[in-house]
């Protein structure tokens, strides 16, 4: 029963109903404590277990798996290691389009900006091709890899996405 209540509290949290989830957390804590009236020790163990289960489920909920995470992983796994190595022979492959940001036009149409398939080398590190679809067709733009990362970083901050980001050096 406690596990079901914990799942319900997590679902309420996921829908932004924090007040209701907090109230249910209090009920869960009381139930865990009073479930074994003969043993305060057993109740304390159950209360601790309920809190641990709740913390683990909240942690699982906060893992972000959206398109921006894929691009962040690309930066962390391919871009940063090559830049940190100081190599003059940088060659970073973009094997599939990578999400950068979403924008809202004045006409309220949304469009996404991507890094298309390409090879980024030392020569074009400051002029990386980006594509966007603004509802009228695809347009190409260019930006430095650093600027692209900063745009992505701002998207993550603006949308309060639960991701870890590195600083671009």
C-alpha cells in the first residue's frame, strides 16, 4: 500500500501538484510510523524505507532524456575531449542532426534549430552550419561551436531542464 501511495505522490509531483504531493507525503510518513504500533523501531525502519523509495523515484523522474540531452552528450563525449587535448587536428563528426534550441517566431510558429550532419574541423570550428525550419522552409545559418553551446545552455536554463553542463573553455 505504501508503495502505491508513493507512486501516486510522484505522479502528483510530475504534474506540478506539489501541495497535494506534500500532503500525501505526510500521510505516507504517518502510515509508515503507525503501521506497527508495537514496535517504534520497526516503524522507524519503514518510515526510512518509504523516504528512500520516494527519493529514488523522484531521482528517476528528474532524468532528462529529451533532444537537448543528446546534443549535450555529444559535446561531452566528442567536442570537449578534442578541444581539451589541444590537438590541431580536430575532426568532430555529426552523424545525425543534433538539436540546439526551439524558437517562437512573431507569428507564434515554433521552429527548432539543429546542427546537421557534417564534419567539424579546426578550419570550420568558428563557422559550424546550423539548419532551422521556420515553417516556411529550411534556412542555413552559421555559428561558432562555442556560440552553439551557449545557445543550448540558455535553452536548458530557460526550460529548467535537469541536466548537468560543462563550461566550454
